[in-house]
């Protein structure tokens, strides 16, 4: 009741057909409406479709009127988060930038243009609230803009990062067919200062709580404006296809997968987190179980979260505390997550545990020639398969 600033930071999961579900945002807005102080600031931190911050203002105004509360001058702001799972606290304290879009009382438009003197003064007061909140940052890191541009910045950023991943996976698929090595291509590309080396790692697809749902939401609200976002749709299509890559490679090596035992290293969508939302490993496991294969799974953090998806006990799916134990008698090892403990394993121990020395690597962790020399059949993403001498 005495807060000068209130952050709305609830989830916005994918709803039917890919829309972002902003029901939680609305519920919070209506709940806090009767309790706001004059000139309080309501800050939308959740990832929301463009225009939602103005909806938050209207929901608050409607709810106050519904409950018989007097009209109230308050501020609203879009302040999207750009935190990475596993490094969120560091990213908050040492961000590359903080984006904020400001809306003042009575404003339901997208632009700063045409502000009256009083509204311009209110906007400056609103900015001062955010400057105090982020006073631990240098001033140039706090970027102010209009609300709609702020909301769009979040989606555009995630879409660009997802696009780089899907583009590199597309390049990897071409490399495999023409005999090029995508890792060498990646280094050559990344050395160009116009491109850089971030988010150019090929693999078995992206997952997590942000990229998949945000790409789908961007596609949906762009399409609703009458514009068909072809590139955004292609990014999602490539990623869906890439998540099927390891299953396809296992079939190429082993033929029918019925009755086969496949060890899977890595269940989380990326290392450093237990998050399994949209994880490539789950697409692989589901396909293997459907084929009649059994799965021996290991992950340093994500086993309990995976059990919530597949059930505490599932026929054909067994979890192991030791990654090497999962290999015992397996027809192949599939690597889905680049955990550090998988990067430098005891290859001799691996070779002794596996029934067939087949490694299908969705994260390109190992040197193909080294694995071949050790007696493995090693199949990675976008690199030529080495042949035994």
C-alpha cells in the first residue's frame, strides 16, 4: 500500500495457437488497482505483447472505477528483463543496458510526440523514479523510449538471438551434405566484426522459457496486424526440425530403434539450469520411447524436472546419478546438453561401458578425429564423419 513502485513479474506462457497468456498480468493489475498511491509507478517486467502496458493502465482504471475508488494519477512503465538463466543476478547487477518505456496518467498513445508541458513534466518525474531504482548503474545504461518500442525491444532481441541459432543450424545441415565443417565456418564467420561470434554454435535446437514462446508470440501478434513474418516463422520451423536431428541420426546408424537402449546425457535445455521447458532432450526421449527403445538418462540438475514431464516412473525410461552407469550396455550415447562434466570424459571408460561405441553428439563437444582414433563412431552436427584408417 505504501509502495512508490510495483513490479509485475509474472509468467506469460504460451496459450492456444502460440499467443502469450497475459492473464496473470491482468490479475495482478486488477488486484493492486485499489491500493495504489498517487503517482505510484506500475512497472511491467513480464514479457508481454506490444501494447500490454497500456492495457495494464486501463485494467487498473477500470478496476478502480468498478470498486468505487476515485480516479488516480499514476505512472506505468515497460521495463523488459534480459536476464539469462544461471547468471540472472550478475545480469541484473551488471547489465549491458536497461530498457524502459514510460507512460503517464491519461496517456494511451505510443509516442512522446505532442506532449503538453504538464505531461512532459510528468514524464520526467516518472523517469526519475526509474533512475532511482537503477541508481547503481551508470546513466548511459538506462535507455528510455516509448512504451511500445520498449515492449518490442524484448521480442526483437530474443528473435534475433533465436534467428542466429537457427541460421547456424541451417548452415550446419548444408555443411553435412557438402562435406564442409561447420565449426571452421563458424570461426571464419565470427571473425567478421560485423557478425561476431555470439550465438553461432550449431546444435540440436534451442529451448527454454523464452525463445520458443517469444518467437511464437511474435509470430502471432505480427500476423494479427495483417503482416506475415516469414523469417520468424522460418526460425521456428528450423528449430522444430533441428530437435529431431539426433533421433534421425540414431536411426541412420542403428536402423530400427525398437529394443535398443540409448543413453542420453543432458536433460536441461542448457547447462547451468534445471529448466527443461522445450528442451531438445525431451523431444528425443519421447521419440525413442515411441519407437520402443529404452532410455538411460543423466543430468546434473534436471532429473526431477524431467520426472514431472514424463512421470515419476515411465516404462523404458531410467535415470542415473552417474553418467557412466547410464552407458552400461547402451547401443549409443546421445548428448543433448553441453554440461562441463561431459566435455572431458574418460573415453576409455565410456568405450568399455557402451555396447556399441556410437556417440551422437548434439553439441559438438569432442574432436571427431580423436574419437575415431579411440574406436568410436562419432556423429556430430555439421561436421564430416571421420573414417577409420
